[in-house]
C-alpha cells in the first residue's frame, strides 16, 4: 500500500546506463533523456565541469588541465565517483523537483558483471538520490523492450550490441537459459578504424572522428555504390594537420576483426542452447538491439553466418531503456514477488 502511494507522487525511472550513452525512462512519460555517458573533469581538483552532450563535444579538444572521460568501461563502472556524479546529474535533470519523494530506479546492467560491480551500480544510484534500486540484466531488459514474449515456454534470442559490450542470450519462461557477453562492440569498431588510419596513413584521429567514419561509410558487405570520405587528423611524422581520402572498402576491412568476434559469441551462444529451444530458433530466429546493430549489412551477415532469421528491433537504440520502463509499469503489482532476474537493494534504515 505504501509503495503504491509512493509511486503516485514520485517520478520512478528506468536507466540504461550504457558505455556510450545513458537513456532515462520516466514512468508514464517514456524516454525523456538521451545523453552521452561522458564527463569532463578538472585533472587537479577532480571537479566535474560538464556532463553528457556538452562533455562529449570536449573529447579530444580539452586543454591539459581538463580531461573528458567515459566513466563506464565495457558496461561496468570504471570510475565510481565520476559515475555517481553523472547519475546524480541525470536524475536531477529528470526529477527536477517535481516530487518531494525520491524515485525508485531500475537500472539495466550487463549480464556478466560481478556482485561487487552490482553493488557499485546500486550504491551510485542510492547516493545520487534513489529511494530504492532494482537491477535488471540488459539482455532481459532489451528483450522486454523489443516486445519478445519472454514468459512463454519457447526460445527468444536477443543480441544486444552496445558501445562497450555485445551480449547474446536465449530466454525462456522469464529466465536467461544461455547468456554470453564479450567486451567487443561499437567502441572496438571505432578503435579498429582509428588504428587503420594510424597504420596505413600514419594519421592520428580522435574517437569522435573514427565514430563518424564508421557511421558514414562503414559496412560489412560491399555497397552497391562504394563511398569515400575526407578525414582530417595529425600526421605522426611531421606533427602537422593532414587530410586523407578513405574508401568504404578500407573501412570494411578494418571492421571485420571486431565483427568476427561478435559473430563468434553469437555462434557460441547458439551452440550451448538446449536442443528443444534451438529448434524454436529455426523458425523464430533472433532479434538484434543496440546501436552497434545499425552498422550497414550486419543483420544480413549474421543471417548468412547462422542460417537463422534475423530481425532488428523497431527501436534498437532504446530497447534496454524501454525494457526498464516496462518493468516500472508493472512494479507496483509485483509486491514482494520479484522475478529471478531482478536484484532489489534497500538502504539500511
């Protein structure tokens, strides 16, 4: 009863705490915030100077006294204090004093993180002002957000390719039957592009430029009309600014190593799926979510390699956030009957 009354007056929210971007879903309002998971801090004082989009614009452009960092690495907290400040900032932006009550928060986490890392995420949210924190594994949240019938006694396969991790899972009867994760995803694709420029052109470019190249002309299959793109950077030999013209064929070759590793984790998940559930996947196939699945031709390549139907979620960038939000919508009706994939943590009173 008290939880129900609290829910009427607080802005409960779901958070997709991603390596690249953080999305916030507010109960009954949908996704209200989408910001890069980047924080600019002063090197000496450790004072936070900017968070989100403003901080991302500073990546690679800051003076020596300021550093723009991603406080999450491979989906887990790399810098506890900075992550706490980032979560606090996003909660305050969304909550905006519209309620006197602290919100309940559901946070999507990678399936492979340790208990210590789980506690770090929970503690960050509690210190940032949450009344109660629930953790849901990202493959499960992503499947819920993609409208998969996870409670049915048949296989549902989700592959979530984010910024820091790729997670593949087979779900049946509301639980993870098989789940595999690898620290190879969008960021590693960007790094592969960056290293290609360094090796072939002796050119240093930033993370943002490498990501732009991937988005603009990246692919895993030959394009009907191959593309070119001018890229500016710094010549390692002379130290002077330099512009090179790169082709989509070059980018495709650079991307194949991380893409192959993603294919391997998908195949290993399928290999460990029980026979009865594997039979379901012959017809049902898998659903792709996460920003990494937007790479041109990737669904077709996965379909070719696995010989299974492959579908991209309607809104792949938002699946985890939508999944946390859908859990919030039914949270009041659950009472004490929390599903196995949710961890509840209350601060001591």
